[in-house]
C-alpha cells in the first residue's frame, strides 16, 4: 500500500452504525470519509470528516455528493443506483458496483441470479401480487418475500398453510420453499480490484423469536469441517460470479440432510460480522475499507471463541434512551461494548452490540445469556 498522503476521499452512502464503525477503522489509516445520510442526527454526524444531509434515493443528492469523492461505497443497499452508475461512467470508483446493488435490491433478481449461476438456494416461485400467491397455495409451506424494500425481517411473511394466505403481500415478490434447516449460519467474504479473495470462518446465528432479528451470534459455528468448507466455497463462488468488489455477507441455511443453501446476501458490512472487531485479526470494517480502496486484504482468522449480542430497544419503550446494567456487565472480563450513538430508542431498534470473548464456546454462550439479562435499553420515564 502506498503512502496515504495525500489521501483519496472515500464517500459512504449511509451514516448509521455501520458507517460509524467503518470510520472507527479508517481513523487508523488517516483515511478521510465523507458521509451522506438523510438524518441530521445520524450516528456518523460528529465523527465523519464531512457530513452531508440528503436522501440516499435522490439522484441529484447522490450525484452531487459523489462528485466530491474519489471512491464511493455504501452501508445500506437502498440507494439511487442510477446516480452511482453515472458517477462510475465519469471515472469515479464505485464499490460495490452499481449494477450489483440494483440486482441485490430486488430479491427476485437475486434468486434468479442464483438459479442461473448454479448457486444452491431454496426452490422458489416469482409472484406479482397476492392473487399469484393464492394461486400457488399448493407450494406451501413457504416464505413470502417482497421483491424490494424488505430489510431486518420486514417484507418477510411465513405462510405455513392456506390459513395464512391472508398475510400474503399484494406486491411483486416471491414464494420460497420453507426450509427445514438445522442451523442458520453466515460467511463473510471480501474481494479487491486485484481479484484477491478471502473468507471469514462461518458464524452461527440465533434469531429473536418475534422481531426476526439476530439476537445472538456465535463463532466458531457448531458445524462439521465439511460443512464449513462447503459454506466458504459457496460464498467465494458467489462473490466471484458477481465479480463484486467490497465485502459480501452471505446468509446460509444448513439443512438436516447436510445441504448448504444461500438465503440472502448483503454487499456491505453486516450484523453477522460485528464480532470481528475484537474476535478476528482483521475486522469486517477494516476489510471492507481494504477491499474498496484496493489495498491488500487482511487476515480473516478468528482469534478465540466469541459471542455477539445485539442490543435492541426494549418492547414498550420509545423515547430518549437510557442504558441500564452497564456497570455490572462491564465488570466481567472479555466484555466489549459498542453503543451506536442513537439518542432515541424504540422497540427492537438496533442500539448497539456487545462482543464477548472466552476460552471456549460454552463459556461465551453462558456469558452471553448473563449479559443479555443485564443490559437493557429503555426510554426515560
């Protein structure tokens, strides 16, 4: 890597917690980051070298922001890809590439890409509206997903029988066969412009029973070496077939018969990689920086067993945030707290996370259950 002075400017669309943690990694490299976000109080507001308020979906706002940057990336997929493509056509480096963002924004196109490229995934049927879903009742049990705008569990509805059909979306989407999986895992892969590719060890995800968000994450995943190898191979194959530059989080199902199927992907740092800040030799945020800036990729290896807990706003609480239980939680060794700078809480809003390190996975799982009961994010009464 050449000297970082003078430095090309990295522009990031999105100023939430992912941008915040990316900036925290970039500081070590004297890498200037400019942020565009619609929220004037976004978590990145006070730590970016330049913070611009504007809509990520507005062509003019994205184009004007990008003109002042040398490299442009995202921390959220819901952005104006037409403006990004124009910037790329004019010589700006845009990673992940705009046409890939457009593909990933639409789950229908995602699934068709997997089918065309031989990427293992659940059987599916494309649907245009609720009537289409009703006409395919024989395909149940299935998951009805909106083609666009779904995230963090929104835009996803499980239809187990015909009794659930009233819950179907009346918009373009898909029906995906409900998988009888044993585990949900995730593998993060990264690729730079030179074509260098690395994969992180698989992590195991445990979801909140009602919010459809990751509640716990454990690494290493409790899977066989064969499943680990298969999952990493699928993730690497996927980033190569996409020809994507940047970081890619690949969520996968492990079935009871030993199949590994791609569920969804995210072309950016992801909740399933937050533990890497303390637990891995190179965090996912530093890796994304290295990838989009075309620096050598870092060692993705796991230092020790780890767990990650998402800190979500407590049900029934909305208003200025108060964090309870910090002193007791932080008195334990191997506990690392990350709060996202969000002043306002509401039910199940992602407010921070805790990473826990230990000697073995049983130790960190026990610690995770204790810490989860200690730290609560509520609103001021």
